């Protein structure tokens, strides 16, 4: 089996901040060298997770999770080929029992790429979003990545060290992670957590045989928008999940944070130069229109 790219040497001091630099599309033309043995992808039943599963090479075995067993079975059938191991597991990541099920399944497999992708969002003022939905965002977007990462990373590091390979860890955050977002307060805060968590982990683990990436897509054409209550007309011009997946896999090992697309890189850099209240007011106005017809 081809080996993952040997990036060997521990990261030098100062290199981390250099990797955060936001760069253009030209760098993402090749996935050469990206070879993992076994990937766990949460939220693989649609959108970005499904696109990531399809973008990985056939040498990479897969543990695909989500709640929808039928969609998982269809994806498994589509990606199956001679000699490739693909496991599927229907589990609700909003609940301890579901998270435990995923961890137990993954611990029996040689996972060396963990993609914490499952996520859910809801547009609307906090006090109008049902309390259970608010909690679900925190459970799926925050608790699940923390619990899965904490449980699986030690084994990933141990295997990577003993086999002289590199492991990979992707946390799917969002461009919403870069500022507070009234009308999507809990979602944006959960994604800020994902971004900071992955960035901090990348720094803690520099020198270890694992690459960590906080992936920050902007609007992407998936089921997310409709499920979050965002009107379909507002989502024209959004990126394809295939583009997001391609860029994610190309950026892993190259930088700690990747914002998808030039316009999104601009949008995420502007808040640094404005007073926080101004930024919050701008986002309130922009997001207030998203849920309307
Ligand atoms: N689309 C965008 O505009 C956008 C922008 C920035 C960031 N993101 C992030 O990208 C990630 C993927 O979202 P997507 O855009 O691909 O949306 P999507 O098509 O709705 O996919 C979300 C995935 O998460 C899974 N999921 C949701 N709740 C779950 C739960 N309770 N337990 C287990 N799995 C659950 C879904 O599976 P089941 O329904 O089968 O459970 C589905 O596979 C999310 O973290 C999202 O926050 C999306």
C-alpha cells in the first residue's frame, strides 16, 4: 500500500503561523501523496462528508457514519471495490450512546484519518429556536469532535509512530467561526470552538506524527442550508461540496487553518480590522435576510 507523504521533521518554531497564511487556489491542484490507511468520516450521509468519502483514494478504508442508514448503505455500495474495507454505522452524535458506538467501532479499526465533519445549524434568534435544537448544535458540533478526538487520537498517534507514518485530523469549522453571528449565535459559537480547538491542537501536537486542519468552508451547496432554515434563493453562488473536499485534503499537512475560496478569505479577514460591535451589527443585518423568502 502506498505510504502517506513523509513530512518527517517536527515543525519549526514560527512555522505554524506561517501555515495559517491564507493562500490561493493554485496550490490545490494535486492530491499526490495523500494516502491514509483508514478514515473515519462523521456526517458522511450527504454534503461535504460524502464528498470527502468520494475524494479519498480507493486504498483508504472507510468508516462512514451519520444517522441515515439508507444513505450510508448507498454510499458504501457506490464506493465498494475489490479489497477495499468499508464499514458504515448509523449513530446519533447528539447523544452519548451514539458517540460511544462510533468510538467503539473505530477502536477496532486502524484509523489514521479522523474527519470530524458532522454538523448542524439553525437560523433564528436564540430565544425562538427550540431549546432542544440549540442543545443539538452544541452536542454535534462541539461535544462530538471533542469526545471522538480525545478517544481516538492516542491510538492514531501510537500507530503512526510505530509504523513511521503520519496521521491526519480534520475538524470542519466554518467561516462563521471568525466572528459572533446574531441570528446564528449558537452555530457560529460552536464553529468558533471547532476552529480554536483544532488550531490549538495543531500547536500542541507539532512534532508529533499527525497533521491537524481546521477546515473553514463558506456557503456550500449541501442539505445544510435547507435544514438550517436558510431560504434556497440565498444559497446561489455557494461552493460545491466537491471543491470543499478537494481543498481540505490538499490543505491537510500544509497548514493548520484553511478557508475555502478567495471571497471567503476576504470575508474572514475583515473582522480583524473593525470594532467588534460593528462586525456583529453587520452580521446581524446580513443574516436576518437569510431566513426570509
Ligand atoms: N453547507 C454549508 O454552507 C457549510 C458552511 C460551513 C461549514 N459547514 C459545515 O460542514 C459540515 C458538513 O455539513 P454539510 O454542509 O455537508 O451539511 P449536510 O449535507 O446537512 O451534512 C451534515 C452531515 O452531518 C450529519 N449529522 C447531522 N446531525 C447529526 C447527528 N445528530 N448525528 C450524526 N450525524 C449528524 C448528517 O447526517 P444524518 O442527517 O444522516 O444524521 C450529515 O451527514 C458541518 O459541520 C457544517 O457545520 C457547512
